[in-house]
C-alpha cells in the first residue's frame, strides 16, 4: 500500500503536506501562529501529524508520543518589544520632594512581562529591581504598574532615571530615559530698599533688591503694596527695582521671589507715609520783656497728625 495523504495540525489549524520525490518526505511551508507559544504547555505548541494510506489506515503522532513527542513541539517567539511608559516625574520636571515617587507602566500583550528582568537606574547607579526596597509592583492586565520611591533623599540638582524591561520571549524594551530636577531650597531674596520701619514724606518709593536660585532659575519677583499687585517686575542678572506709590499712613510692602520649581521666599517691609507738616499752635516767651544778658524761656506748642 502507499501513503495517500499527510496532514499537520497546529493550534487548531490543519495543513496538507505534499510528497517531495527528491527528499522522499512529505513537506509543507507553514506560517507560524501569530502569537507566542509562551502560554502553552512547556511554552510550545503541540503539532499533530496524521498519515493515511490508500487503504484507509491512519497513524497519528502528537507531542505525547514517546519517540517523536519532542519533535512535535513548536516554540513560537513574539518579536514585539515590551514597552515602558513613565508617568512621573515627567521629563524636565522640577520637584520639591527629595524622594519623588517614580511611577511607570510595563506592558507586553503577547508573551508577557518578565518582571525579574526589570532594571531601573538613577544617574546610572546600581540597578534597582522589582524586589528592591522602595519598589511596589502591581500586576494588571497586560503587564505591571510600578512605583519606586527612593529610600534616601536625592541631592538638589539634575537627575536622570532609566528603565528597561524584557518579555518572556527574550525581547528587550527600548531604554526609557528621562531627566528631572530636585529643588528643595527656596530662592534667596534681599530687599535693600526700603528698610523696615521707614518713615517718609515722599509718596513715590523705589523697592529694590536682589534674588537668586542656583537650581531653578530664573526667579520671578512680585511686589504688592497693601495687597495690590504692582505689575511686572524686571529681574536683570538677579537685580530688580520697582517704583511704587504709597498712601498716607501705614503701608505694607510684600516682595516675593518664586523659582521655577514653585518655591517662594517672602520679605515684608512696613513703611509709613506722612505728608502732613507739624502745626505750631502757641508760643510763649517768659519773661518778656527780658533784661539784656538775662535768660528767658521759650515754650512752643506743636502738633503733628
């Protein structure tokens, strides 16, 4: 008798094999399943081969066969890289928390994330893994949501975080790299004029001083007088000067310097404007008249509101 047909079944799909006279084998070129075999038993698809002769006799071999079983196991690998998405801190962020939570998502829709391949580094330092202190890993559909909080405060200044992950089929994500700045120090602010407690009879007053922030320049300066904003203040090489108008009586001048991280320094000056001259209401000379060379007393009554 002669073999009449040979068929293969892979992942529920049937394929007809064709006899090759040159090799003496039944062959077919088959497109592999589009998804990984990672989730199959032994991470492999089972292949079932059915041979039929022209008398109708049938032989079936599959992955359970003691002799040919290992030859009927097909490993299929996905070729799509897993992804890493960073939620915070965003690229270019300026943060006032020296232990900022680093929040990110790991996703792979096929073979799945290999979580023990996780590598997070801050400033190129020692790799931080999924079971490092400060790392919280939550399993979600398609991967993991992760948050890493540095146990030790980061220094003020620029920092770079890198994250990379692999999947179960050996693909590695594109290296994610993001930079941010830690700033826990408010800007310096020196108000050179006016001095605290100044009393003046001039309604026009110049508020001047200097400010600086090493980490998060430029610094924005605002000035209010009695709660009223005095408009834009120009800061040149850290120096500022602004003319304001006082009201008669007590005036509260508030100067604020704010850096790009949102940290503020405030200086308050209390200034009094008095434009009313004193009033002389009475004068007495005793004795009057007075002998030449003798003394007399002058008494003056003065009021000033």
